[in-house]
C-alpha cells in the first residue's frame, strides 16, 4: 500500500471531482492534505500570484516545509481556433498553465527543504490534438512540457524535487458533463466519449487520484519528468 505518512501535500482545485478524490486519497494514505480552491478549506485563486505567495507563506509558517504539490485546478472551453474569443483563450491558459507555473514556482522553496514531489494534472489533450479544443490543447501541452523543465531543474537540487504529469482521458465528473452539454445531444456525446476509449468507459476520479498518490510517494523515487497517460488505451 502506498504510504504518505507524515507528508504534507497541497492540492489545488480540491473542489473538483479529481481534486476531491485526490484530497481523500492523500489522507487515506496517511498524508496531510491541504485542500485549496476558490472557496475551499484554503482559499486560493491559482491565477493570482499574490494568492500563491500568501498561501505558501502560511504553509511555511505553520509547517516549515511542503512534501508534495498537486496542481489539479483546471477548466475546459470548447472551440476551434476560429471560434474561440481571445478572452476565453486567455482564461483557459491562465487557470491551466499559469496556475501550474505559479504553483511550481512558489511551492519549490518549501519542497526543496527536504525533497518532495510535484504532480501536474495534464491530459491526453496535452499529448494529442482535438479540432475544437484549441485553448485546452495549448494549455495542457504547455503543462506537459513545463513538467519536464521543472523535473530537470528539480533533479539538480539536493535533495531533489521530482515533477511528473498525469494525463487522463475523459473522467466522470463536471468537466465531462460541461463538454457533453456543448453538444446537440449530450447523452449521445457522452456515449461517444466512452466508445472512443478502448476499455469502453470513462475514467474514475479515484483512479486518477491513486496514480497521483503513487507519484507523490517515495515508492516513485526514480520517476521524474514523465507524462503518464491514464486513458483506457486512448492514446495507443
């Protein structure tokens, strides 16, 4: 069983399906999860640099360190490059990519004290494109390569800080529901999402959370800089 005993982990987007499952999984594994969201246990707007400074300063004052960070906050907007307005593009990039950058930047001084691990929530949409996911593709592709850069930086530290990205396919929850609602027939759209996955179903938030817990743990000590698909075979 994966052990996070005595590890302090900050989770962003903790009010979302994956973030909530992540928080529960960390606590189940013996860790201490700091659940943050716009209106979470800890209030944090991931697009706000001053919010990150405030939250990390509070963690340092209370705990003196951080052992893990999960950048799980994210939003999606449907639209081709022609359909998307610039404001929507910027909002998706701000939450998904700027939020991950700011998290890695401001958590790093706390993580490097005793060594730690970052898990960024990317997506299969950070590995392959979709015609009507221009902003989401760009944001998640950015997260996937940001992860590699942070991992290479963290590997030079002593003790090292590992950084990996998890790349889910469609996962049960509000994000899939919002994508489906953008279609003419939402139920048919959801059925198509399931059919597109070789295993024939959507992922479960708990499955994503369990992989993240493993990557946060010492058992994954030789894994860094990876983009790990958890997609029912979709990218195969």
